[in-house]
C-alpha cells in the first residue's frame, strides 16, 4: 500500500464500517473549479457530512480533476447532482431542512455569532459571483466569515472547512 492510498482502499461498501453522519447537508451552487469540489468532498468526508448536493455547472463524478483532489471521497459521502439549484432547494424544503447560505452579503451574520439549526444545509456559491441571488432569497439565513484583509473573500473550499468545523464544534460533535 502506498502512502497515498486511503486506509479503506480495496474495501467494498459492505466491508466498510458504517459511520454516523452529521446532520449537515452541503449545497454547491455552480462552483467552477473541479479541484475545489474535490477538496470539499474530502472535507465533507472528514466531517462526516450527511450529503453533498451539486448544482448547475458544479463538477460531479465522474470527473478527472475532481477525482484528483477528492481522492475517492465521493465514494464515501452521499451526493446528488441537480441541473437546477431550485430543484435541490425544493428537495431540502420537502425534507424540512433549513438552508443557511455562506456569503459576504450586507445582511450576513458572522458565523461565530449564529446558532446553526440541526439538521441544516450550508450553501456555498460560485467562486466569482457567490451564491445565486435566487438561492439567497430562499435561504433561511445568511452567514459570513469576517475578513480583516484587503481581499474580502477566501477560497470556497477553505470557507467550507472553516464553517463546517465551527458548526460541528458548536454542536459538540467533534
């Protein structure tokens, strides 16, 4: 076994020990970078997220660039692809899962001051344009990561890791 092979390499789904999923759904709204999507899958696996919802132009398996950074994590994290983000939001609404967008909007609450509901869906938007305005309007809340530098954003995969692990810590699930 090489150092790059995960410990579960070669195991069938039946051979793997089931893990308890955290009640966090992840919605990726038209992400352009397959590398970011792959990184988000790895972090979603590390945090045992319940589900990753891939919308619009967001890369989804099978995809060579996604596979490079995901290192197979999409085989372990449940995921669904939707052509339209509104179809994803309809599914979450039908399941009564509140939607929390992560965005640098004027009305956004710093993530450190927000009480995250259980279960819930976190929405992360396009690297250039952010979360789609229609998705923001359908969100139950909008949170942000406070920025101190000149650039008022961080990489979307980095933002996901920051918020996911803050949520899990708040819920005392770490």
